[in-house]
C-alpha cells in the first residue's frame, strides 16, 4: 500500500492529499503498534479504549494521530483544571527544581500549606496526606477501629458500608466496596463489614449495633451509577453516628473538591462528618489522596500507627496548594454551580427527546444518564466522534468534565450525544 512507503512520505515527495491520507494511516498503524506493545506487558486489569493519548489543552485531549477529543471524563474526575494550566504547571516545575521528596520525618513548607488548606476546606482539624483515594480510605478505616479501641471498646470493630458503594481496590477499601464481584475473588477480606442500602436509612439502622465503629458512605455514589444521597438518609446517618458514638466517614474522593458546586458535597446537607476521604481533584492529576478528621476523632491515630513514604511529599503538597490557589483566584466553585445548572438542563432536555434515556441523576458537574440498554457501544461511538465519556456500571453514562467546562463545551458534548443516541 501507498502508505507503507514511509521514505516517500518522510521526504515529502507524495502529493499533498496523499500525504494527508498516508499520515493518517501511518498514524493509525503507529497507534496500533503502541497498543500491541502496551498489551505485551501491561497487566490486563483494564479494558482500555483503543486510543493512545498524547497531549491535552484546556478541555481537549489529542491522540498520537493528533485527533482531538472533547473530554467529559477528566481522568475519572481528576483533572479539575483541565489540561495544560500554565500556572499549575509552572508551580510544579518550580517545586521540582526546589525539592521533590524528603520523607515524613521532616516538615516542609508545601506540606504545611497543603494540610492547612485541606483542614479549612473540609472544616476538619487534622489531615493525613496519602497517594490515592484507596489509601485515604484505608487510613480512615484504621482510624475508626483505633478510635473505638482507645476508648476501651476493643470489640467495636464493625463497619457499615453501602451496597453499590465504591471505595477503591486495596484490601481494606475493597472490603467496604458494595459490589460483590469486586470483593468475592479476594476473600477473606478485612471482615466485620455489613452492607446497607444506599438511601434507605432503615436498612442502616438495622445494622447498627454496639460493635459498630464506623459508617462509610459516598455523598454521591460515583462508580455505583451516580446516585446522590437523600437528605433524610445522610442526616439520618449523622444522627445514628452521634447517638451511638460511631464515626461517620464521608468518602468524597469522587464527589469532593468542587465537583458538585461546593468544596465537599456534604456541605449541601448542612452536616459535618467525623472523617472525610478525598483524592482525585485535590491534586489535578498529581497522585494524591488525603483523609481529614475532626477534633473528636483526631487522637484515634498516634505516632507509629500509620504512615506513608511518599504521602504529602513537597511535590504532591505543592500540587494541592496550587489547586486551592487557582480555585480561589478563578472562583471555580461559583463556576461549577453555574455550569452544573447548565449541564443539568441540557441533559434533561436530551432526556426528553431520547427514549433510550430513563433518568438523569447527579449534582453539579457530576452527572449520569441511565439508559434502557448497555452504554458500552455508545461510549465507543462517542470516542469515534471525538468525545470522551465513561460509564458507571452497565447502563449509565457518566459526565465528569474538568471543572473549567464552559457552556460551549456542554453544547458540543450534547450535540455529539444527540447524534449518537439517535
Ligand atoms: C468514591 C471513591 N472512593 C475511593 C476511590 C479510590 O480512589 P483511587 O482510585 O485513587 O485509589 C474512588 C475511585 O474512583 C472513588 O470513586
């Protein structure tokens, strides 16, 4: 085939149109080669899209063929500021020049600033910085068990978690994850975990006993299909925790850091949990997580009880600090409120038009549409059309754009989706 004549192509002797055609095919071939090379050594625990991404700018990603994609997934709700934010990148480069890592045996300025910002934003007293959401959940579980033990209740070890809840893939986090297929192959897990139904407070009440040390709940379930907690449910959990000296752990890894139009989604309900877990958006793509804890529970963990080599190192901490600075400077929270309303209306409009959409759910820029059939083929079609979307379970399309999305991006996304769902 003409396009295999790389020499002619490189020397520019092909005619212009031929060259364009060849570049595309050659690019496709290169992408295929990349994917084959990747699958030789990548442990296959993800079914990846057949695309090799190369760079990004604002709301858009580009593959190795230079094909442009509008991104409504944001690295699973992580790239809060989109791609190529100059201020963020400059801060990261400066921190790289200054200091990357020292260990938690020392204090560093970026770390001091990051924990202050996280404590203020969550309304909590103390913060531990980890490297991921799952690690934040691990820390929160350890804290809950140790808190009860320190109070003299050594058999108060039970955890209540929610069906369809998701908290990560490490052993502790998967133990409280409400999807059986994620847990079953790895049993025995940490044990003493009971599952209630999300948004059914009586099912939680039934499980509370003198042995319960914590209730862990996402304010908005992400992986489970975008379900926001009802007010009665979340307030009911707070009340149960208060009455029975149980710690309420809010997992805000996906719904936190501005995604629903407030720094943390539980703020909307007028409650304060005892422990908050977070990750994703707080680092804007740098691998970080954290859990924050209130005055009541903060002494649960003591020196020697918990730790992490990398957790909260100067580089990760500088990322958190800069994300907060940019959030404040650009008033990202107000922007998400406005854009969340716009996205909600746009998706509601689409739902009215398309029979395949059963329901729209979500808050702010964390939305989902439940379809009457599996959405996998729609996600692939969207990719072909230059739109990155991800699912949440079999029948739900999830929308987690970077928080800098503008109306024009929502309109572009809706336009593509409109065609695809026809
Ligand atoms: C609510 C929630 N908790 C915990 C996690 C685990 O976070 P990570 O993948 O950073 O370990 C996730 C990941 O999607 C999540 O959505």
